C-alpha cells in the first residue's frame, strides 16, 4: 500500500504571539493537477499518535473510499494551553480562531493545492478539541463547512453559542460520543458526565436545523473508543454529509 508523508515544521502565529510545531500529512497520490480537501485537527499530535490518522487516510485512499485529503495537525503545548485555546472563555480562544482562519488557512493555500470551497474544509477534534472545532465552524461558517467531533466538552457557554448561531446552518457535522461517558475523569481532576450534555447538544443542533449525523459508540472517553470510528467519520464527511 502506498503511504502518505508526514512532516513537522514550525509556524509562527502573530495572533497567538507564539511559534507552534505543526504536522502536515500529504497523501501519496498528491499532484498539483488536483485541488484537495483540507482537514485541520486540533489535538493534532494525539490524532497522529493515538488516532493513527495518516494510516486511516492511507487505507481509505487505497480502498477507493475517498480520493484523498491534506491534513494539518495542530498540537497543544500543555493541559492549560489546551484549555486557554479550546474553551469559549479561554484567554487565547479568540486568537486561536483567528489563527485558524487568517494565518494557517492562507499558509496552507500558498503551499498546497487546496479546494477553495468551504465544503471541502473540515475541522476535527476530540473532547475539548472537538469543542473548538465546533466553535471555529460556527464562527466562520463560510470558511469551514464541516466538523467532525468526538465527545466534545459541552457546557452552558457552548450551548449558548450554538443557540445564538444565526448563519452556521450550512455547516455539516459528524457527532459521536461514547455511551460509557457518564463519569469522565477530566484534566482538572473532576468527574463529569459527557454523555448527557452531548445528547443535549445534539437535540439543540437538530432544533436549530443543522445538518448533523449523530451516533453513540460503545465505549468511554478515550481513543480506544474514538479511533475505530475515524474511518466511518471520514467516509461520511467526504461522501454522505
């Protein structure tokens, strides 16, 4: 099987006032004669190491399920850095969204052959990374047309943003959560129910008229649950939604 390549590089963000180490996956069939969909993964290093996202993409291309995509993976530096960027009240959250749209996206277009259609741009994440992916698409629905979220962190702030969304109905969503996520040990040393808030989020998305696919997985709040679902998530994201 032909495999794509992953390279690591440093990217300085003016919006965030910091340098980030990013990873880019380029499929083996990449050619400048085509324009490719783009996936931006928050929790980027986790998607590479635990989600094995490049292997999933390689197999989907090999099997003819999708034509190919370019992935840019954006890691977090620490637990606190993750909260600061991914959660609605995080001190770096607005800057992170600006980084996505006004810095990272233009860089990717300058260096790779990408589609200009928002429907060919996907934000993907797990847990808090799923939250920021959802919020990024709602903030810029004309820029990011798809969201894949596994077990997003959902609180009143997140629900309020969804409730107040007025122009994001074109965003297509893949939303999955584990049935066993009723007592999740979080990084702030608390135990939280993720399943119930995710069900509430799904109900709200449906009420608001979003194009959303929802499923409950057998499993808990971990990559053991999410990783096997990436294949279906990508197939639906590129072919069915």
